[in-house]
C-alpha cells in the first residue's frame, strides 16, 4: 500500500537522490525534480509505478506548477514536498555580485516557496501534509566570510519552513527545516578538506527526513540540526 505521493527536488544525486531512494523503498510514490527530466541512473531500475522523473530547474522561476501537474497526472494528489535543490556561490557579502546573491535566493528560497504554494491544496486536503526544506547550518550561523552570501539564502530557507509551518498548522501541514553541516556530496567535498568518511552521509540525512515526515501531527519538529563536527551550538 502506497504511503502517498512525494515530490523531491534536486533528486539526481547527493541528498536528493538518497531521500528519494529511501522514500521509494518505504512505499512512497516519488516524483523526481531533475534538470532535463532524464531518469537518474540510480532510479533506472525502479518500477514506473513508484518513481517518475520530471524536468525541473529551480532557477527557471516558473516550473513548479508544471511539475506538480505532471506528478498529479501520473500519481495523484501530493502529500509531501522535499525541497532539496540548492546552489552555493562561495563569496562574502562584499565580494558577491547582486546577480549571484539573487541566483542563490531564487534556488534556495524562492523556488521552494513556489513549489509548496503550488501544492498547497493537495497538502491541505491530505490532513497531514509534510514539507521538508533542506536548508543548512549556514541558515543558523555564518561560519566564515566566504559562506556569508550563501547564509543569506539559507537563513531565508529556514524562515520559509517556519512560515509554512505556521500557515498550515491548523490544517495538518507540518514543515521542518533540516539543517546539515558538511555532507559527503560533490558540493560538500568541494568546500572542505575533510575526508568523505568524516562527513555526514546523504543516506543518514535520508533516514532523518523519513523519520520527520512519518511523525504524527502531534509531534511537529520545526528544525533539525545535523553536524559531523563539534561546534558551540551545533
């Protein structure tokens, strides 16, 4: 029996692929938002009744409604959104150009808002709609000068999750900002000298996301911080 329909953005690799793979294994029908719409290699052998690949570019500014329509046409109403697509420009708030900051805001904050807004009626109708915004510990603190511009967008992503939680709480929608530190993905490995084995694994974040969306309405989690290293607060 299907647990419902989930949409996962940035699902071709890394965190998004790990989350989508786990949800499929647990009985969800999962719509993958991927650039170009090609089925990722990791999902190629999965049954068509469980997984769907749809062209989606979070930077485009207008593709959320189309992706939702394709998902509904194949799988039915959507009960879960995992907004994972993200970009980073490693520049300080002084060095970054306006268009670079705007691009991060577009992908990391504006696109998830549009996606949830497009699916709002479905999430509301389910009585237990679930939204996970994959933010970052950079949405909780500014760790370095080079992460400052990225932090602007991820602080916005964390605020978005809180805003969704408040807007939908009375109709059973629960939203969580998942805030990881360094994760063993292409992005994480390019930003740190830490070896992959010393970073959080995408599969462990997938376990966390699965747990969060499976919790009952009476166990709402607003934020979930995950770290691979000791910091004063995280």
